[in-house]
C-alpha cells in the first residue's frame, strides 16, 4: 500500500520521531475513516479494531 511507503519515507527524512508521528497520524485517520466512510462492508468490521488500523502504521 502507498501509506506504508509514505511512512517509510517520512521516517527516513524526519527520523524516528517524525516517522512515528506520521505513522500514528495515518493509522488514526484510517481508524476514524472506518467509522465515518467505510470503503466496503468488511472494512467496518476489520478497521474499527485499532490493532489492525493503527498498529501496523505506527
């Protein structure tokens, strides 16, 4: 996915702290988006779990 690439690039350019903040931000945005605007019926059940939507990007 493209989100992981942007987090990796941010971590390389900004360092560990900057990469952590970018990853956490992307994860939280995806988590909120699962409630507000799910992309599929399955996304509502999968991405509402923070372990799935936030942890891999953190």
